[in-house]
C-alpha cells in the first residue's frame, strides 16, 4: 500500500467534519451511484465515519455500518477530486477493516460500481441475494433500485 503524504492523517470523524463529509458525499452522489446523505444523516451516523484529513480539510471519508453479528457494510467511500490516486481510499478501507476486526465482525461488504478497485483490496464478488438486510432496508428506497448497476463484494476481516 502506498505511504500517505506526510500531511494526511486517518482519524475518527468529529462533528466539525460533518459539513465537509456531506459536501464530498453530495459531490460524488451527483456523479456516481454513491447514495446521497442529508447533513442530518451524517451527524446521526458520524460515529461510523473515518476521515482523511489534510490539515483541517477533509480529503476523504468512509463509513462502517454494522448489519448483523457477522456482517458490516463499508459505505460512503469518497475521496476529494484533488486527492485522488494518493492512497487515501486504500487507507480509509484498511482502517475500517481494522475497526471491524476489533468489533469482532467476520466479514465486510460493499455495493459498488468500482469492483476492480475493491478487488485490489482483497474483496471478492458475492451474490447480492446474500445481503437481504441491505437490499430490503436501503436499496428499495434508492431512485435507481430497478436499474442498479452496483455489484456486491465482500472481504473476510
Ligand atoms: C474509488 C475511490 C474511493 C478511490 O480513491 P483513491 O484515494 O483515489 O484510491 P487509491 O489512491 O487508494 O487507489 C488508487 C489506485 O486505484 C486505481 N483506480 C482508481 N479507480 C479505479 C477503478 N475504478 N478501478 C480500478 N482501479 C482504480 C488507480 O489507478 C490507482 O492505482 P495505482 O495505485 O496503481 O496508482 C475514489 O475514486 C472516489 O472517491 N470515487 C468516487 C466515489 C466512489 O465511487 N466511491 C466508491 C463507491 S462505494
């Protein structure tokens, strides 16, 4: 994994970061299948988020959402345009996988249109049908539910 630039740190999100996380998620949600989140949803779920900080600036963010005793979802993985391809995405994922390990979770999954990127991080394709909680809780509310192009991948923790 590439070293992060010395100015970048991966940290648990704090309330001061919520508006910047919201801006990043909204930016990518308008361009990719990343699910949009309201600022209220970001605050309510802030303890799920880790951020990549460049000084006071949020250069990337990602969240770990526990689904069940043995399963959690990695979601809202977003990196700021000016910081792409600097290893931030990989380091955010590794931090969340480590958090899952500490929590005693056996497997993490993602729903994504970038399966090749996640495959490089050790994720393997799975059947979406293996994710009933996710599909019925969140996906039915998605505007592109019937034409979804995302695939599911999972990684053992
Ligand atoms: C996907 C995303 C999080 C990657 O973040 P990142 O910080 O640029 O990723 P990293 O720097 O850790 O990895 C970059 C590497 O992945 C490669 N890569 C980038 N996009 C890729 C893709 N779609 N498929 C395969 N590889 C890809 C880059 O070429 C680079 O390769 P290198 O290490 O050999 O140079 C970022 O592009 C992003 O925020 N995209 C928009 C939101 C999104 O789609 N999120 C994921 C959906 S859940």
